[in-house]
C-alpha cells in the first residue's frame, strides 16, 4: 500500500534520512523504532508531504505522491498524527472531532466513525463538550488519535503517541491502536518505546542515524543481540 524507495532527506547539509526503503502492506500495523534524532519524525513528514525528500520516491496505492502538497496527500487518505498533538485547544472535544471529518461527505459514515471513536475512548464521550485545552495529556493524545480516525483514513501515521504519558495511559493508547488496526486501518507507528512497539506491531523497522539498520517481526527481532542490548535492556 505504501512504498518508500531510496529516500534521502537533508536539513541544510545535515543528513536526516539516507537511502530509506520501507514498505507497509494493506491492513498492517508497522512500527519504526529508533533513538531520539534517528529521523523518525522526518520520515513521517516526508510521507505526508510536509518535507520534500531530496532523493527517492514515495508511492501510495500505486501512485507517486512525493511531489504533492500536504493537503493533496491528506485527500488521498493519509492522516498524520504529529508528535505534538496540535489540537484546536479552544474548541470542544466534539468540535475537534468534527474538524477531523470536515472532508467527509457521507453523514452516515460520520456517525459510524463517531460511534467507533466514543466506544474506543469513552473518556472523550464523557467530555465531548469540554474544551480540548483543558484535557489531561493522555486525553489530548486520545483526542488527536480520534480526530485522525474521523477523517476515515486509508493510512494512519502516528508519531510517538505515547510520548510523555504515564504507563497506564500509554497502555490505553496502545489498546486503542490495536483496535484501530483490527478495524482494518493500515497504520505506520513511530515510537521510541521499543517494548510497546514490538508488542503491538506486525512488523518493525529499526531506524538509526537516518538508516534502516534492521527489520523483522517481533519474534525475529527479539532474537537479535543488538536489539536485546540497545532496545530491550536485557
Ligand atoms: N527542522 C529541522 N531543521 C534542521 N534539522 C532538523 C530539523 N528537524 C530535525 N532535524 C534533525 O534531523 C535529525 C532527525 O530528526 P527527527 O526526524 O526529528 O528524529 P526523531 O523523530 O527520530 O527524533 C536530527 O538530527 C534532528 O536534529
Ligand atoms: Mg520525532
């Protein structure tokens, strides 16, 4: 469904991505793990058109998208949940969800998605009239995820959804991510917390200093001495 071919990206003369190849199959939940500064955010920004790659191609559903504008890429069905949540803090929870689905034509679909979101995040249903800015960090992350789902995406890009959250809240967010996957939404998740990522993803790509250094299923990666030592601390 998504194919990244030999992507290079530089900030000035500093290399952020080097010959990155990556493929995500339809309905899969893939994760990119790697330390701070590895290029994870840059990779997602390249996919959603916020950064133009210096070399390489991004192909989505058989079509090249790396020269399109971010709004055109969004229209093709890619939703990007950025690292800092970027909600409409003065609007209510429900208004934020409506903003997520502004491009949806189908009223019935809107209702379906809203039901799914409220079922997945009961907390958001209880607080639907509350201003987003007054939610806790975990609730804001839930809202960011929910808002992305409200656009009915074909591909969901998640940038460190657990960042700065307490372990219990992290677990709730990851339960929701699993549920989204079970509904059939293809997801590419970027995550510093390797343990969480390995537990949830079908396939994991290890990005270090802008390069994919390793990839595999959880079962394959946990056997690698380097993964054990660097990412799992065992
Ligand atoms: N806007 C920018 N300008 C210059 N350098 C940047 C910018 N954004 C990121 N970088 C650099 O690119 C590298 C990759 O960053 P990033 O993609 O944010 O990594 P990660 O998300 O894995 O922490 C880092 O060395 C970072 O300092
Ligand atoms: Mg990042």
